[in-house]
C-alpha cells in the first residue's frame, strides 16, 4: 500500500545518501573538523532507517506460499531470514564505524557496506513503475539517476587522481580553481557524453587514466542511451502500430481506387479513434487478462448503463453479468447511418458518448428526437416478438458518437443459461 511505498522511499533515500556521500567524502575535502558532526548526524539517521527496516519492517512482510498469502509473524520472519535480502541487509549494517576509534572520524571508507543495500531501492522503483499512471517517466528517471551517479563516480575518480598526481601539476589534472566538485563533475560529464573538449593528457599516466575513463564512459553511455531508447520505443509502440495500420489502410484504399469522400471518412475515423482512445481496438488490450478480471472491468464500466435499460430492469443479476462482457464499442462519424428504417434489427445500441438523431418525415429529413448519453434504442427488436424486429426509423449520428452494441446472437447465447429471464424479457417486449 501507500504506507509501505512511503517507507521504501525513506529507506531508498538513506541508500542514495550513502551511495553519493561516501565516494564524495573519500575524495573531496568536504568533510573536516568544522562539519564532521553534521555528517555523523546524517550518517546515523540513515543507519536508524536501515536498522528499522531490517529488524522491524522486513521480518513482518507477508509473502505468497503455494498461492496463498502467509501473514503469520513467525513464518514471515523465517521467510525473511532465509532470503538473500536478509544477508545483504545484515552485511550492509556491518559496524565498521567502531574502527573510527583507530583510524579517526575522517575515514569515510568505513561506511562502504552501507552502499550495498540496493534491493529496497530497486523495489521502490518497481512499485512506483506499477502504480504510476505514466510508468515511462519513472523508468527514464531511474535511468537518468544511474547516468548521473556514474558521472559522479567519475568526478570523484578524477579529483582523486588529480590529488595523487598533484593538483595543478600539469594541464590535464584539476587546477585547483573554482568549486572542485563542479569542475570535476563538468570534466566527467564531457568525458561520458563526448561533448566538448577536455584537457589533453600530458604524460603516460594521464593517458592510461583517460583510456580507462573513455572505455567506461563509452560503455556506460551506450548502455544508458540504449535503455532510454527502449523506454521511448515502448512508450511509442501503440502510436507506431496506429501509424502502420493507417499506412496499410491508405495503401489498400489507393489500390481499390476508392472515392476521395470515403477515403477522407476512413482517415477521419482513424484520427478520431486514436485521439480519444489512444488505441484502435480497446477490447484487444484486455484479451490477456483472465476472465474474472475482464468481468470486473466490464461490470465497472457497463453495469450501471445496462441496468438503466428498461428491458433489463429487475432481471437476474447473473444475466446482467453475462451481458456486460458482450457489449462492444463502436464509433460513428458525423452523419453516419446507425440503423435504417425497415431493416431487420439485430442489435441494440446504448449511447456512451455523443448524440444520435431519430429521423422521420416523408423524406427522412425531420428530426423526431435526439438521444444523448445513456439513451438506449433497438432493444425491442432483439427479441423479435410479433414482427417487431423491423426498424421503425432511421437513426443518424449527429457528431462523433461512441455507442455500445449488443447483438441478438450474443443475447440469445446468454439467455440459454437463463430461461426464466428469457420469459420475463419476452413478456416485457410485448
């Protein structure tokens, strides 16, 4: 739940603090006697989060065993102890801080074990990815974090090398001017992205450092750019499929030499379907779900609308559940003929969005009534009682109209399992 996500954020923040601060304090002169107490406070606040996560939270997390949730405290604790995560968590709490008594408080390397507690960090981003309405933003954010951290490590390595070789000793190393971290981070950024020129190595040691720097930079940059490309491709996959289907349809229309008016309406249908639904077949998106989940989605979307249909009021709820999965969405363009007077009615329509007009008069050009969202028409013809399955009027779409359609064959299939409901419906249709 949201409480656990909030806790993962706390632990992940502690992990990121250690991940960034330990290399920084090992290499740059940003920890001294004047601020050591502030660093120690931050260190042990992060350690408290680690301790609470290890001994209070993790041993109480429920887990799945043989398909069922296990919530027994003892079983949960034993499951955690047997997991790889518990070993990493305990290792990350190795109390090397006690060696401060021997090496002194400036030995930030002793906090290195805190940097291996990465599993809660991964879990935090995985859960955000599942919950976020736009998971691609989360994935790009995580990838950018990895990239910036590699540049951070490179900046620390460059400054460490500069201190070893002598700051300002040649044109390649850090010259000791300006903010040390910003200058080194800028150097590392240019190395990783290959943008701009860095100082040329002055000797073989400098060249050796840059060879390893370039190799790591090229590999890391290529891997991260590849990840971002894959993320963007996944985000645009639906749009790419839409364009491919549109292109194939246009090619087919050209081969068939269809009139321009028909071609324009087909293009209009593609454009409007994509702009409103971001898909051309919303039903196909649900095919991978199990039947019970499809039923839950359909009940949530359709049951209120279907229960308002007078013909289905007071019907067995089981029949309504069977029917909601059989409703199919259909888009009609402005002026489209939904059904024609005199034709045999084989479908019932429910207006989901937009308006349709029932036409009459000698020339079928008079608007008898306008049906809006939630309206139903054609339901009597489904039962074909007393010849009532002929359409009594033309129905046209006034603008863009989204309708749900229930076919006669789908209704009859559902009624096979509800004979009593069939008698009730036939009686109502009379």
